[in-house]
């Protein structure tokens, strides 16, 4: 990427591998699955390890995340 114009013309898309929730106040929580073999082993041994790690975005991050649709670039979102 040699210039700012190239970055502004990039089109972003949310991956289908990402799970997320949107709350009533439009706050996005990204759910990261924890399925490492050692975590699964400890779950079988009855340790309480959550299946998902939750990452909650602030209101600005949530707004930007919800604007990503795979069609618009940064210049058209302004």
C-alpha cells in the first residue's frame, strides 16, 4: 500500500468464521471460540472453562463494525 487513497478504497468484509452478538444498545460482542485440545481436555476433567471468549467493543468500535458490509469502502462510509 503506497498511498492513503489505496487504503481508503479498500473494501472490508466480516468473515463468516466470526461469531458476534449485537445488544439492544447496538454494542457488538465478538465471540472467540476456545477449542484448543488442552481446553477440551480440562473441560472433560470438569474444569469450568467457557466455550467462548467474549470481546465487547465500545460504541465507536461497534459503529464501525456494523458499517462493514463487503460493498462500501471507507470513503463511501463517511
